[in-house]
C-alpha cells in the first residue's frame, strides 16, 4: 500500500511539473525581474528578460536583434510608456500596453492563458 501511495505521489508531481513548465518562460533568462530591485535593463543581441513578478515602470533598452521579454504566468506587466524596438514579447501572464511607442519590428506572442490589454500606442516602425 505504501508503495502505491508513493507511486501516485510521484506521478502527480511529474504531471504538475510538466503543466507548470509549459506556462513559464522558455530559454535562458539573461536577466530576471521578480517584482523588486532594479528596473533598468539593457538587452543585447540574443538576450532575454524574464519578468516573474508584477512590474511597472521598467526601463528597457533594446540593443541588437533577437531580444526577448517574457511575462511569466500569473504575472502582470504594466508597460505603459515603454519604448519597444526590435524585440519579441512572450506573454504567458498579462501585458498591459495603453500608451507605448513601437519604433521597429515587434513580435507579440500571447500564449494560452495569457492576456494582452491594448490601448492607444504609436507605431513608428517600417510598417510591417
């Protein structure tokens, strides 16, 4: 009986881990913002910022190509006033953009369970 309970617990733990892994940021987080600490980030080519705690007022500079910002499940990032350029936004949680500037190519991926709240923004890119 004890072995059966152990096996059931092990299976439940495995499935829970797989379920949670799907809702999290993928790849290597070059930087992580957990809801406290510094709010200034510079993303160079290929780097990723993972937002794992509620955030607003982040100052992100995008240098180069292939940069990513990931909003983890259960997290809200209020990106009002942000300037976006040459980046991919991976949204598993909630991204709020009521006023922002998009200065070049931007990709926004909103995954299952993710939310994008969008308002007035300025698009200054090349029209793609």
